[in-house]
């Protein structure tokens, strides 16, 4: 199960970084609580990232899903009955809570998404009290101490195949001893206190913005700042984005006119780059003839040499790819479930497409043709993915070069605008108290 999950994520996502694995206790009862933006892919990501077996809590309706249900059972997931799934009628989760208590008593690890639902916006919804209740009831029943571990998921383009990137930030365990003591005399207050503490911890490990457009602008400014400062991004850190988003929210309240003016400038710069098909890095890159020649040899020659094998890989996977593409177009999933549909659909559709192609190979060429097809299927497919990624990079750089050759002074103007944006960003950031940037106050 775990091997399959990791393989699927490695194929779909370009990069997944994990920070804080050392904070996961090796043994003992554990509740992993995470934010939820990406349907069933979020639990898959945590199953792969957390170095312990996890038993996810999942809404009961998913256990009737023909594709998802087998994976839930393999993961020993526990069903949660929600009032909204029962048409507003009261629901009974006594058996689920008992199963969770039993699992924790055995020292197992539970995975829960305390927001209760998946939603695509980069903000933390009001938490439900389930995680706090589970911990407090488990300890009240005499079980060994339970660790509550907050985990933040920071996602970029999660629904785009081979474009998605993810960062899993594992926080420090949440202190709960005072809540456990309070639970004996005032259960409601204890649940409320621990839930608030969990929400604060999750907010320290995610990047919150008012909407996806704002988050996109923050990501653009991060790249602008790094290009101007020459700072390389940390492989497993969202610190810059977290500080920038806190500063943005604080300045929206204290200096709304200045922030709105700056936002308009960033949106105009983003629109210009998008229209020209450029990136902040291509704006700052030198395009001297010698550099262009070396780049052409390094990148274009492998594209030409590898073209036959890439075309073979594309052809072998064309049928299942087209079937999946059509299915996604017909299903029209929400942004928070798009990656789920692609992964779940791919698990079903790709093997069916390959089986049909193998049958055709056997029909046309016999056993030798089938064997050659099966031998070439995966190596050619992975090579085609790498070849297409290289082609996209070459096309982007070629487009930038042609723009700069055709429009004299364009690069200098864009560099000047980028520099001005970076300077204005520094001026605005200097007005924000350090306690706001670090999340100690809001």
C-alpha cells in the first residue's frame, strides 16, 4: 500500500519536500492533525511523509466509492458519519470513536483533518472539535499519553500533472496536559482550549492568504525577491511566504491604500510576464551569444537525439491519457478534488488502456510484440515525461530570447520594474513589526 502511494505521488508531483520528520514520536499513541486542501491526495501525502503507519479518519460516503473504498480499507481507515451527509439528521459515531480509542490504546497513529472538509482556498477554516475530543476522551479512559502533532500542507498547483509541488511541515507536539486536567471538571472548556491551540499551531505551519490569486502574487514576489537578492530557496521551507502573508494581512489593515497600490503594480507585472510567457528568472538571465550557443548544445541536442524514444513513450500512453483527459473534462471536478480525480482515474484507466494495447500487440504481432510492448512501456513513458519537461523549458527560454531580440530595451525595462518592486517590497516590510512577521501577534 505505502509503496503504491509513494509511486503515484512521485509520478504525479514534480516535488514533495518534508520538514520536521524528527518530531514524529517513534512509538506511542499519536494523532496527526493537518489542514485539508486537496481531496484524497492530502491523506496519501501524509501516509507517505509520516514515518509511521497512519489510520485515516474518512467520511463514511467514501467507503462506498468504487475506486477509493479499496484504498481506504487497505489503509485501515475509520469511517466518520457527518450530519451534512445524512441530510441534517443526527448521526452516531460511537463505534468510530470506540475504534479510535482502541487504536490509540494500542499505541497506533491516527490521521485526522480537523477542518472536516477539503477546500482549495489557502486559508484555515474553523476547526471542528473532533481531534481535541479524541485525545481528551482517550486519556480520560486511562490510556497512555496521546501526542497531538500539527502538520501543515503547503501546495502549489496540486491539480496539474507534473507541475504540482508540495511541502509537508511537521510541527512540534501540542502541549495538552493542562487540557487533560481541565477535562475532568469542565470538558467543554478543555475541548475548546485544545482546539484553539491546534488552530494556532496549524496556522504557524501553513501559508494563509485571502484567496488563491493573492497567494499566486505572493509566490511571484518571492521569486522576484530571490532573483534580486540572489537568495536560493530553501528546499523544505515556506518561511518567506509565511512572513510575507502575515505582513500583507497586517498592512491591509494598517495601510490599505499603500498595499492596494503595490498590489496593482504586482498584478500589472504578473500580467506582462504572463502575456509574454516569461518568468522572473528568464527576465534576469543574460542572453549573450556564447551562453545561448552553450545552452542550445546542452538542451536542444538531447531533445533531438531523444525524440524517437520520446515519441514511442507518448504513443504507448496516448490512449489512456486521452481517456483520462476526456473523463476529467466530463466530470469537471472542483479545484480541491482535481488531483484526486486524476490519480484515482489514472489507477483505473491506465491499466485498462495498457491491457487493450497489449491485446492489440498480441493480435498483430504475437508474443514477441507483446513482450516488446511490455518491456518498453514504463521506461519509454518515464523518458517521455523527462523529455517533455526539457522541451517546455527550451520553449520558454526560446520565447524569452525572441522577445528580447525583437523588442529593443524590453529586458532592461522588465529588470527595472522587477528591481522597483523588490525595493517597494522592502520598504513595506520594514513597516511591519517583527512580532507580526514571526506570527507571535496578528
